[in-house]
């Protein structure tokens, strides 16, 4: 009788302890559920998003809440580009950029300025400049005004964007044509003088690919030898489900980091649509006619494809976590699939699914697979 009571006592105690443990596990899971990607990855790198005008204006409450829950770094998708922020020699439009910076400050986010010197989306008046001194004056006014305005408020600037061809040589931009390659040094030096505290980056697509990477490294070494302050390199990361270049990504992280730079993944997305021309990167001027064959998932992405994407994102983040000491930030080029530029490139009006959140800003299997690496289910 006595021993039965003792056994009962032990059993009840065991049950209670098990219950407590389960409760603790549930509490822990609850705490983890409360956090987003940014919290899960806080010991590794920033998790960022490019945001559009609606998101800067907090027009959609669901997107606004998601931004704050999941991301701790923001980049303006379009509104700091030259044609928008300085459409004429003496006209600047700071309405959205001011709101963008204020939003980031209000929520204590890392704020990235994108982008000071880019051949694309240039204001027409800059395209017409034919002479070195005039171009240098335009560059000086542009950088001094913009970087100066946000001095101490923007954490880092994409100073020069997409200056390289695929073979690693310098692209024939209006800047190169007028000023020669000295425009690169000039741009970085102007930015450093306008805000000595801000980090300065070179940003490009396909620079994980061997030839372009070699050109990029040579260019950065030249800049460093000329005494230019450059803090980071931005690998854009516009990739395709047809195959992510994992090995080249890893080599790039190692090689760029060996230059003393932090590595940022600045515009990550994975296109799920056919790309018969095997176009890589993000040459925005490329556009081709559409057809139903080219837009195979107009209503939803099949489950098998969702899974394929989840595996690709997980493998990518595994790699980035392995190099967390070298990787500073991973920014997605948009919040939800509906916002992505890849619905319009390189064919207009397609339905693409490149990001971690769907068109209703709900997490996709790809989100869970990235989260799982840090928060075990
Ligand atoms: O996502 C951007 C899209 O809305 C614009 O129409 C396009 C041209 O300004 O730029 C897109 O963003 C580009 C980024 O600024 C630089 N790297 C390539 C990105 C995708 O084209």
C-alpha cells in the first residue's frame, strides 16, 4: 500500500515536471514566435528589405507591421535614385527620402542610402553632360547635397552602383565617358567628406561571378591604394531557382572580406519563372515579349516549387551563417512577392514569387526554412 502510494507520488511528480518542462518549451516557442527574422538572426547580420513609396508612407497596415516585425534594415527601392531625388540641376525632391529616413530612425533601423552614382535612372540633364569639369561639378553638388542632408542619419551609402561590365571591365557610363575612371575615386571621396561617419559601399550584381568579381577586386584595390575609404561591398543577389551560384558566393565572401571589407547582400531575390535566355543579374533595360509559356504560374506557385525555393533559401542562409563574421547584412529586394520588380523583368506583367512573403504578406515555406536554421521547430 505504502509502496503503491510512493509509486503514485513519483508518477504524479514526473507528470508535473513533464508538464512544467512542456510549459517552459511552449513559453520559449511563444517568445520565439513573437520575434521575427531580425530577432532570430540578431547575432549574425541585419535582415533588410527594400521598401517602395506605399511602404514608406505606411499605406498598408499589414505590410507596415510586417516590416517592423521581420526587418531591421531598410533601403529605398527607388526614391533616392538620381532621376527622382534631383530631377533638374537645381531641383531636389526630398519628400519621400525624408519620410524614409524618418521611418528608419523612428524604429531604430539600419538605414541604407541607394544610390548616389548609377548610370541607370539618371536625370536627363546629367546624361547630356559632355565635359569632365561639368560632370565633376554635377557629381559634387549631387553628393554634397544628398549625403550632407542626411549626415549622421543614414548608416551607409551605395556610393557607386553597377560600374562594371560582365567581363570585369568598367562600364561606359556618362561618368566614365566624361571623367574617366577618376569618377570612382571622386565619388567616394565626396561622400566620405560629406559624412565621415557613414559607411560607404560599392554595389553590383553578378560580382560573385569569377570574371566580374576579379574586375571588382582590382577596382577596389585601386581605390584603396588611392586612399579611398570604402567599407563594404554589396553583392546584389538577384538569383534564379534554375541554380544559385553557392560556390561562387562563398568564394566572393572570402575574397571581398580579405580586402578588409564587410560583405552585404543587398538585393536578394530568387526568380521562379522561366528564363530561356539565361539572363543573369539585373540589367534593367532588358525586356522581352511575354506568352503563357513564359508565365506558367499566374494563380499560385505549385507546392513542389515552393519547396524547391525553401530548400534554395535555406542552403543560401546556411552558407551566410557560416560566414556571419564577414557578412554584415542580407537585404531582400522587396517585402512581399506582389511588390517585386521581377513581376516586370525581363518580361512585363508576369506573376513571380521571388521573396519570403506572399502577395498577402504571409510567410511562405521559404520563410520557414530560413527561420528554422535559427529557431528549431
Ligand atoms: O526594383 C527597382 C525597380 O522598381 C526600378 O524600376 C528599377 C529601375 O530604377 O530599379 C529596380 O531596382 C534595381 C536597383 O536599384 C539596382 N539593382 C538592380 C535592381 C533591380 O533592377
